């Protein structure tokens, strides 16, 4: 079912909960379509529309706050399995086509302040970052019920993309002036972009991609969030929230328990995807933070490869009445993994709808859309 932006925002900000939202947030992992096709999946099941997932259509706000470059990556080498490219930052990117959709950098351009200063113009404000036609189109789409998204480069993610994870972690201690300058530059650009966009358009959701954690915990701790990331986030959030933005959604895989409270202080009021395999439990998170934090995802994707009894236990726990009081978008904690039997996935969809009190699937009702991540 397609949600109107108003109903979605009411749900995730603990307003009126007109209907529970049961979604597929990310889609199939690379290769699963071949497995399902061999198991007799219909075209609608392969593109997920047959499952009539709840979703809210979204549109970008028309302002670019990230790396500025009009040049696409240049191809260095390509064959059936591998793609090597060089991007605007000068990084070599490698994509393994059979296993991934996002290329990984093999090298990084920034080691010290001088390196950053050479790239800094790519992060500074310029008029071309505002696309008036895109802003106008976003305003029309919003009138038609679409969610307008403004993207903020991640406070950790931007340093990781420039320096790599290990060097970025060390730089907080050995080159704090570099880290502050990176975020000050990105923050000034974001604020100027959002100021211009919100002269004529309300941004519904501020979105930030971080991916700052693994199973053992986050790569940045509460002190780094408070010292470096909080001033950066607050500049953008204080502006946007004063102009009507209601949702600040942070995307990070892994176990983020140690930094949830510091991020809430930064203004974050929603997080996803809440991976159980990394120790995240959305029910416990709701118990600790209540209405201060909405959660999206959180259902263990790996349970779909186990028995139907285990699927039922997972859903009855995650979809308990506490979680049906608003502030929850029910869904898997990331892409549907390879090895998931189609029969189990069908069972998961039907059982989840039953527990949430949603109508059974109908051939007349079809839809699916990623949630703007």
C-alpha cells in the first residue's frame, strides 16, 4: 500500500497511527532472483510488487550537499565479473558484479591537511548545487503525497570516504583540526543549500548515511559524536526543524547501542536498519528510548532461512503490542539474503500481515518501493 507522506510522518513521529506499516526496506540481495526463479517465482514476486509492501514515495529536495562533480567515474577496466573505476576524489573503485551493487574504494586521497585542502573545493558551496527545476518538481510531488528528502553527508561517513576507516579513527586523536575542518566545510555547504531550498519547500526528512558500526560496536564512540559530529548535525537539524522538518533518520548497520543516546542529542529521531545479527533488538531499544526514537527494520533477515516456527517466534516478538503503538516501520534489517526459500518468504509476508491486522494479499493490490535509503 502506498502511504501518503502525512500518514508516514505521523506514524514515525508517534502521532496518529492509522495503520501499521509493513515494508521491504531494501530488496533482494544480488543473486537471489536466480534462486527464486528456479523455485517458481512469478515476475511480481521477483520485483516484489506481488507482496504489496507498504511504502511512501519519495523525492530528492533539489539541493546537492555532497561531493560536487559533474563528471561521472571513468572506467579503468571492465569484464563480466569486475568493474574498476576512478571517481571525482581520485579513488580507485572496484565492483564485483556478481556479489554487490556498490563499489568499494581500494585507495583513499586524504592523509593530512594538505591533501584535504586540494579536495576542499569539491565540498564547498556553489550556486549550481541548487536545481530550481528539481525544487519545483519536489514541491509538486510533495503536494501529491511524496516525502521530500534532504541528504546530509555522514559526519563519520565523509571522513571514512576520504581517508578509510583506520586512518579516520586515528585522525580524531592525531589530526583533530583536520576532522573539524572537513565537517565545518560540509556543514556550511549543507546549511546554505538547505536555506535556499527551504525558502520555497519544506523538507520532510533529513537523512544521513553513516554505516559506522560492526558486530562489536561503533567505530566512533560517544565522545567523538559529542565533540565532532554533534556540532555538524545540529547546524543542519536546527535550521531544518525550525522550518518544518519532522524526521531526522540515521542509517547505520552494526551495533550502535553505545551511541544511540549521543545521536538523539544530535537531533536524530529515527534509526535503521537495526541488525539483530549485530546484537540490535528493536524491542529493547523501544523500551529504553520510548517515543524519543523511531525504528525502521529490525526483523532478523537470517531467520527467513530457518524454520517456519522460528519465523513465527521472531515476528510475534518483534510485532508485539508495544511496537504497534507508532514509531515503527516493520521490516527486515537489510536485503533479503541468498538462500532464503521463496516458500519461507511467502510465509513471512502472510504471517506478518496477519499479526499486524493487515488484509490478506490480493492480486488487485500490488506495489513496492524502497524507502529513500
